[in-house]
C-alpha cells in the first residue's frame, strides 16, 4: 500500500481526499526517494573489499504530530 492508497482508504470512510491528505501528513510525515552513491565496502566473512552499487532508497520524515507524540 502506498501513500495514495492510504489517503483513498481514509477518505472513503471519513472525509474528503484533501482533508485525509492533510491529516495523514500531520501525523505521519512525508516519504521521498533518496539516492545513495556507489561506495566501497568489505565482505565481513573474508575481509576482501567489494564495490557497493548506487541505489535509490525510501526516506521518511516524521510529521509534527508524530514528533511531538514521541517527545
């Protein structure tokens, strides 16, 4: 389930899509795609150096509501 699917599910049972998106952003935060550059690493079993390829990874930033709840 992605964020859009979650917004649609919330909007279907409670309110409009715009209101659901605002509420979800306030509680959860935002999701972005971050790029990791290629780098050198080590095989932990043999100790030999290996090349780790560049890749895209998900990045999550918590919303104000979640940050305040954790404090």
